[in-house]
């Protein structure tokens, strides 16, 4: 596995849980500094959650090489276990954007998760696992990377509602404010 670059934003003893936010595909420029990842992290932190962002293997200061989601899943499980032990086992929220959403559905198969938020999950590109009932799925109407029809077919199979942001593309250019509003008001992320 090697060393992993993780950034933790912790509101302190009053934290209401822990959120892990996963970034888009590392072979196409995805990093923990992606603007959608930051939007997710800000919403979770604003709701009183400690938030961890991690660069996947081979990105930034994280060691290793891309492993098609297998090693990346293992890494998140390892980070989650370490942080939960350090923070007193708070309730866990998973958030992921694109490839990061695919990885987080795999993490959810291995950990007890209270809440999940998937933004433009990369269904059709990867074998995205079933997400827990109550998962918030947000997708852009004009996504040219992951077609909305693919996300709807996946969500239909798992009985999940999808919040569609009109005129938004895969990277939510010009739509981050709207994305943040949806996150703050639809996923239980509004400040408590």
C-alpha cells in the first residue's frame, strides 16, 4: 500500500460524524483538490462532520499505482478504520464523485455506513455496486462522460431516486453553487 496523502478537516469534539470524500479517476487528472470534491467536503464539514479527502494511489504524495478500484477501496477502508479509531468511532458518511462514487459503493460493502452521497457516479464505465437505500444521487442533465440514462437505469435497478441538475455537465462547470445547495438541503448535510 505505501504512504497515503490524507487531509482531515475536523470540527473537534462536537463533530457529528466522519465523512470520506473520494475523487474522480486519477488517470484523467482526478485529485482530492477537485472542485466537486471540495464542494462535497465543505457541505459535510458545514454539517459538523470531520471530513477526510485522500489522493488515490499514485496521485500527489500518495504512493503506489492505480489499481482499477480494488486497491483504492482497500486504502479507503484502511483510512476509515484508522480515523474511526482515532475519533471515537463516529457515524460514517461516504461521498464520491465519478470514479470516486464507484469506489465508495465498494467501500460501503465492507463498512457500516450511515449515509452515502454520489455525484455523477461512473455507472456504465465501472461495475458500480448497489448503494444503500437513502443514498443521495446527484447527476447533471447534460453529463457527456456518464450519460444520465445510464445512471437512471442503475438507480432504477436499486430503487434509488436521482436528483438531476438541469444543464449541468459531468464536472458541474458553472453549477457548483446549485450543487452545494442540493447537498446542504437534500442529504441531511444542513448545519445542525
